[in-house]
C-alpha cells in the first residue's frame, strides 16, 4: 500500500492506485495531483521540477495535467507543511 502526506494539511493518505487529475485530500480537499505532492518537485530547480521533460506549471499547489507526476514522499513536504501551518496561524489571527 502506498502512503504519503498531503502537502496542504499534512494528513497521511493511503493510496492503492494512481493519483487522478481531480483527486483531492479527504481532509482538506486540497489537490493531490499537484506539483507540491509530486516526487519530482524541488523548489529552486528549473521549473521547480527535477523532471527535465515536464512543462512549466504556474500554480504548484493546484491540480495539473502533468504526465510526469509521481506521487511520493517528497523531501520538501515537511517544509511545505511548516509554511502552511504558519499561513493558517496568521489567517486565524485576523479572522473576525
């Protein structure tokens, strides 16, 4: 069984199948077929992707139709979770 972590909320996700273009996290409804959930995602690399044949994707957090997508435990997932936690805390501060 393949498992991973949602890059949007940090929830552990069990996947026994290929991640579809419209697949979302059951916890936060974040797009799973996105750059930030891909094993090739690497900020700072050309197009933020280690796959040289991949096309440029503007919004790395939204679903895309990249044919090179490979679900995986990404080294940057932990960093991304921290950024999202900070964003959520900041937004909660200014909520009415």
